[in-house]
C-alpha cells in the first residue's frame, strides 16, 4: 500500500519531534534582506509543523541578534555571511563558543556593478575606472551634486567594507556613497535599465535583479587575503583607519547559525539545521518573491513548506539534497 506524502510527513514528524518541543519557544533572528526574511519564516514554519514547537521571528541587526544568541535569548540565525560577518563569527563562534555554525546553505559572489549599457557606452569596465573624474561625471544626474554610488543598506557589515574599498580604490571622494535599503536600490537599478541611464553600486548573486544579463560586474584584482584587512565598527571605533582592501571579494559562504544551548533544548531541530542546503537558483526565487513581489514572508513560507515535504524530510533524515 502506498502512503501519501502528507500523511507520511505527519507520521515522520510526530516520531521525529522531541516531546518537549511543544513546550519550547524557538526564536529565530531576521533582518532587512529578503533571503534572510524568507529563510527565517521557512524555519519558523518547519519548527511548528514538523517539531511541534512554538516559533517566533525576531527582527533586528545581526550584531544584536548574535549578542542575544550569546545570552540564550535567540536560538537561530538563518544566514551568517563569511567573510562579511567574520568579526561576529570570531567573537561568538570561535572565542566565546556560545554560537555554532550549521550547514553551508549556499554560496554567493559580490562585487561592484553597473549596467551593460553604461559599460558599452562609456567604457566603464574596471573598478579603477570609478576613480577617474570623467567617469564619475557619467553618473551625475540633473539634480546636481555628486553622483550616487550604492554601497548597501546602513545595517549591513558589507556596506562598511564597501566604504573601505571605495577609499582604497580611490573613488570615495568622487561619489556620494549611499546606504538606502536594498528594495529602493533595486528599483533605481531597474529604472536605469529600462531608461538606459547610468547606475553603479554593489551587487551580488543569486539576487535575481543583480543576476540579469543587463547587469555586469566591474573587473578588479582577484581576491588576495594578504590585501584584505577589514576591521568592523563592533571591533574598534577606529575601524576605517585600521582597514585596508585593494582586492575583490572572496566567494561568500552563507551558513545557518544557532545558539549552543539549542543542542540541549531541541537536538533534533539542531540535526536539521546541520543538514539544510538550498540551491542558489531557488534562493533567487525566494528573493524575488519576498523582495521584489513583496509577498509576506510567512505567507511565502507556508506555501513553500507545503510544496516541499520531500525535501524537508530529506533534511530531517540526513540527506542534504
């Protein structure tokens, strides 16, 4: 007799979940970027549906979330980016050892980008081109003032790194380095593509907008760890003066992080967290749904989890694909 998947999923989940799970509140950290918002809600839905837990998404900045995990106040942070968050990883994972890294969920590439039209019309091919005043003038608008270059939202640690890179590549004084939210930057980029007007800023894959064929990364020297010295504000108030970067970003790894205390609180949930992987193409779909189409993360998560029982059961059973 064949057992239908939803019934099998329920039976598996009932046998898999720890009896105490229903009494526990699982707190999941989230912040202001779409893939993290989607994953936070997906983990909330999985925790409740498969482990019988009561789960809550807590929105804050990563430094505050990790400090709360250190105190046992938050259990899970679905995305920690390395090298972007290495100062936080060193503090809580390596030194205090109150936070652990789970599975490598996906990887991404990051760099300075412009539109293909801008590159072809004005010859903006290298990051060093941005340090040329005549190239910076290409990005000026009728509103006047310095041209704008998006370095990322104010709360992202990568935005601080981009300030360092702008100084050391020599274009910081030629541009207004803006820190608007990603959703606004994506709208600006989309408008620039449609109107064939110049745009420049940080971008990363697998974000669907930044991955479009109309967007190109500028050339720069390959990543060299010897030329990558990044000190973040949480490490030292004199972080900018102490930092030096004259090389491209390394490939970025994204891991799930969880409080060490969760191993005792819900060991079977921890086992799941150590086995989750998501294809970058699917992450792009999540970003498009939550970031571009503005679908509520919880609504998105309920739909995604309902359609992916087999994948989730595979994670629970120790299969990463």
